[in-house]
């Protein structure tokens, strides 16, 4: 009996010593951050070209000596401003001749009308023949036709006279003149000068159909909610905001893009037609989304995921859908909510279901 008690005592003593010597479970330390929120603004960058909505090439429509150039090259001109004057003497003479011709045929037409009236009266009384009546009727028709031809000739002469002065049909900036005072100009002389509208201007750029559909979904939504800003060639931001006003009526099959036009005021002429600019297309509404440090998000080839800690610091894997990265914040579109805790460093040591020791960042 004493031997049994002694053996039991020895066994318990050994167990106690073994328990005392057994190593404790190693603690897992990980960095932890709290899920915050940030504003997600949809914005994309494209390359654009500044274009003018109106350009006019001034050309001669008549032949004549150029008597006056009414503008300074490279300056701004206004609608209706006289740009060129030609020798108008032969064209004034042509108008006077046409007026005289019209007066003559009108007099003849009036006489033909009176003759017709007399012959018709006699014919109705059966005093004259049908042949005489038909001749009077024919003569009146010929006289009236001559009046119409003379009126057309006068209209043409007056129009040619008006072409001896060329005015600008739009307000804008004029370039250099191809011909100077004293030259004999004809319609085949080509473009004399060009006037380009400077304010407002348009910026033409192309966006992918994917961006168009994902960010806006319709042309109306695009025009209502898209704001356009541009960066100039020196990298500076143009101070005024533009609006999309025109979309092309079909996509480019080769690039799967659609061309847009945004209109900009240009009071200081900082935008120059033909210049290349960087276009920033921004949707003028924002959505608040959860965000984490970019280091918290991992990828396994099929999905993105984070480790979320519960109140007992036990981690579990959760798949998430990423948005864009804004500086040191990774936007999470789906999978997290504000206030949750996620592992931000030390993920390789994490075993789902095994408690960790959080080190708050």
C-alpha cells in the first residue's frame, strides 16, 4: 500500500515538472489599422486638342485690283469689319448698265401690256382676228420675260458690286494676308486670310467606351455631370472649367473610343487653337467608401482579400473589391465597413482562427 502511494506521488511530481518545463505558445504580433472612409471622385486623364468652333477663309469672288487691306495681321477683328476693298468702278458701271436695261424692258413691257389690252377688247367685240390677238399676247409674254431677265442681270451686277468689299463674317483672330494692296486678284487667287474664333474654344478628346459606360452610362448623364479641366503645355492648370457639349455620332471601330468636345471660355487667350493639352474628366458627384492602407490588401490570383480581426483578436479572411488608390489610401468598393480592424503588416504570420496580438498603427 505504501508502495502504491509512493508511486502515485512520484508520477504527479514528474507531471508537474514536465508541465513546468513545457514551452508556452508563441505570440503572433501584427500591425493593425482601422477601416476609415474617403471620398471617391471619378476622374480620368486623356490627351486633347484645342480646336476652334468656327474658322472662315476669306476668298475673292470677283476679279479686280486690291485697293485696301483693312486689318493688321495677327490681330482680333470683329464681325462685319472690312477686311479687303477692291476697285469697284467696273462693277458700279455694270450695275448702272443693268438698271438702264431694266428700265428699257419695263417700258417695252408696259407698251406690250397696253397693246394687248386694246387687241383683247377688239377681239372680244369680234372686230379683230384671232391671229392679231395671239400676236399681242405673245408679245406681252416676251416683254415680261425680258423684264425678269433684266431684273436677274441687275441682281447679279449688284451682288458682284458687293463682293468688291470683303467683311469678316465672325469675330476672331486673323492671320497673315496672302495678298497686299496693289495686286490684281481673281477668284483663283486662293485664300487671302483666315479668321479663327478664339472665345469660346473647344477641346476635342477621346474616351474609351468602357469609361463612358462605367462612369456615366448615357450621353445625358455625361453632359449633366462631367466637368472638364485641362493642363497646358507648361504643366499649369487652366483656371476655367469646361463642359462637354458634343459627342460624336459613332465610335471609332479601331480604338473603341468616342470623341467628345468640351467648350471653354477663353477671355485671356491662354488656350490656342491647335495646341495639345492634358484633359482631366471628372464626375461632379462623389461617393463615400471605406478605405485601408494599401499594404492591408493581398491577392491570391483569383481575388483580393484582407484579414479582419474580431473583438477577441481572431483573424479571418474576407474577400474585397478594390477601387482606385488615392495617395496612401486604398478605396474598398465592397467587403468592408468603417470601424473594422484589419491586419496591415505581418500577414504572412497570420493563421485564420488563431488569435494575434494587435499593434495599433
